[in-house]
C-alpha cells in the first residue's frame, strides 16, 4: 500500500488508490504508513483485489493482514454494570422483572447481580466485524465452481491477524472474459477495519505434460495432464512425432508410419526377410514390453539390465570394447577391434557377428512356443531360500534342524525358480530369434553366471552348429556343452569378483 509502490500495485491490484489511507499504527510493512481502510458505513465496503490467470495443476496462496479496534476500557463487568445504575435500569426497563419484584416485595440483590453478570458477559461476546478475504474460481467456460472466504476473528482485535488460503487448482480457468480467479477484501460493517500487505502467489505445476499409453502406444485418455499455458508436445510415444490428419493418428518413425490403435505399421518391414516367421507389418515382434523399434527397421532389446549382465561376465579390459551403438545394439565394429584370450569375450564376438539375432533380457516372465505351436507365458522370477529353513517350515517343526541335517538337508541358501533359459529357432522361440532369458531377482554375481551359461553355452553352441541341448543325462549326453558352460561360468564369476 506504500506510495512508492503505488504505480506497480495499481497495475496488479484494483481498488488500491480508492482505499489507501495514511495510518502507520495499522501498517505491518517495515517503515510503511499506508493501509487499506474499509468501513461500509463510509462508502468503503470493498478494498484491494486482483484477478489471476490460473491453470489446472497450479498452487495458489492468498494472504492479507487484517485488524480492527476494540476499546478495552469500555468492556463491562458485573460490578461496573451495577455501579453505573444497572440495578435501577433493570428494574425499570424489564417489565417482567418489575412485576416479579412487586409481587415478592422487592428485587433480590443477588438475583440482580447475577442477571447483571449475564448481561455484561453477553456484551463481551460481541463478534468481530464481518470483514474477510474472499475468492472465487471460474472454469474455462466462465462457470464459477468455488467460492470461499477467510473471516476476521476476535484475534484481529487491536492486533493484526493473518488471513490465508492455500489452494490446489483442479481446472483450467483462463478465458477471454475471465482469468480464472478473483480475490478481494471486504468489510460489510460500519466499523473501521484495516487491511495491509495483501499477497497473491501462484506456483505453476512442475509437470507441464503427462501422457499415459498402453504398451502399443495408444494414449490412455483421462489419465494424462496438459498445462493450459504450454503448447502440447507432439513428440510422444518412444519420442516419435504424432501426426494427426482428418481424425487419423500416426507416429512418424522415419522408415515407416505406425498406427498405435492397431499396433501395426502402414507398410511392409524393409527388413522383412530377417523376421520371416512373423508378419512384416508387426511392431516390435508383437512384444512392445520387451522391445522397441527405433526407426521401423531393426529390433533392439530394451532391457538395460541385460546389457549390464553381459558386461559383468567380462574382464575390465574387454568391457571397454562392448558398447551400444546409436540404435542400442552391441557395436559390432568396436567389439571386432579387440583381440582377447577370454573365452567369454570370444563367445560374445561370435554371437555379435552371427547372421542370427540373439536377444538377451532379464525378465520375470517370458513368451515361448509349446509343442503345439501355441504361445505360452513362462515364469522366470527367482528367489533365494535356505534349504534347511524351508524344510523346517514344510515339516511344521516336527523335526528339529539337527534332525533335518541328519536327513541330508543343508543349511545353505540357494536360488529357487527358473534362473535362465535359451529359446532356440525352430524349437521354442516365439519369433525365430535366439532368445536368452535371465531370471529376474538374482544377485548380480549369479546373474553374470547365468548369462554365461545361457549365452556363451547354449546360444553359442547353436550359432557354431553344435548341439546346444543338455540331453537327458547332463553328465554324459553332451559333455562338450557341459565343459563349455562350466568354464564360461567359472570365468564369469572370477571377472565379476575382480571388477567389484
């Protein structure tokens, strides 16, 4: 309200100059002397106010200091009331009491004192003036959907009370006719009320746009958020531009246009011959949870945990040559620059240079093709259990742990579940690629050993034309594979320990 701020304040607030008054004793600004003085009886009912542009997601804070005067010297008490002639006025003015005193031969002094005390206390209950900070919120159609006010209380008598309202805005409010929020101070009474230091603070949402999709990229309407002051971003699903034309929506992936409504490309896959077992119009091998297709041509594993698992099988020197290219694939040129004596690295080089695509992922479930050619879901979530504790629970405590040890159960922790599997083309792979699945939930060291087992054992043998299956008797049927797996796991364990 200060004069030096008048030009700015009168641009930001209305009814400032009309209510400004010089009364330093009612001012809260250090060194200030101006306040907004309101008195409805003197033609000043409405004081400073403001309109504010608001949008859904904003946080809004309204605040003002308010004060009125109350003469403490004039507060009545029972004794002062009686001393000032209250007894005579009570007897004279209250007809019912006068009749009562005539019938009983005179007023009872104690009764009169009690009645005086009641009246005096009632006088002390006088409410604060009906003065308040008021606000109203409007939606985009200029419909008022919320009105509220913070009213001065007795706490504002002879001292400033802070009226404050904090709000979260749930609807956009900007329109050409209204700006979403109006706030002002009011005094409906003929008593003097002073307001000072009015503040309106709006904080925009930290999130300006939020879009939810199903796995195929179809927007889940009703769950997202768009800040009204920001232009909508059109680069959405997988960072691709959404093209809207005559009610049809396509994502521009560069090589092809993608329709998220049906989960299909608009034209044939340029690399269709590489994925001959499935439709050339499919997106991400019909598995958008595990894969992405960055430009409409090549498929990329999206599982960063799998890349880390591969790195954990290698020596520190070899790891420097294993990086992802711009498409998220293992960089073949870089890995071929390395000459290494590591069996794990050599096996990885063989997989990278093969014409076959090998997919490696860490997952809690996976798709596979059963003997009838039907696609099924397998569980690959791994947990850790203590064999002795497990059997103690199974037997319900019928045997002590010492007895269970004598029965052959070991007090050691082991993995429980399908720790890893390799799905091969022509057998159980659902998409014609070599699919290495590492069970989720394993310790990093165990994860590295499983990766070596599956990728550098089964997948490697398949690529080089050797029998990739264990056989019914692991110790006899395919001893060459067993030795390969044993050596690769041993190296993976050593490399992990050395690197960590």
